[in-house]
C-alpha cells in the first residue's frame, strides 16, 4: 500500500479566509479541505489557495 502524500500543493502559497498569508505545514481533511498543521488539532484552521478566496481577500493577499 502506498503512503498518502500530505504535500500535494508543495510550493503553492496558502492563505487564511481573510487573505492573510499562511506559512507552515498543512494537512488535507477527508472532505478535501486544507487545514493548518501537520495533523488535525482543535486549533487547526482552514487555509485556501489564492484562486479560492473572495474578491476582497484576494485584494488583501495581493497587497501584502
């Protein structure tokens, strides 16, 4: 059996929903959503690719 690769989007910048950059490890949930941290904890937060952000969040991300 092949081990699952947690770095599916390695090298791609991730952002919080409000457009702040996230730099750190991520994990993929069973529903496909990306969250902060190598494994899921109570403090894990969802993160997104730039293309998935709202218009306002994209503007904030690009200005940072």
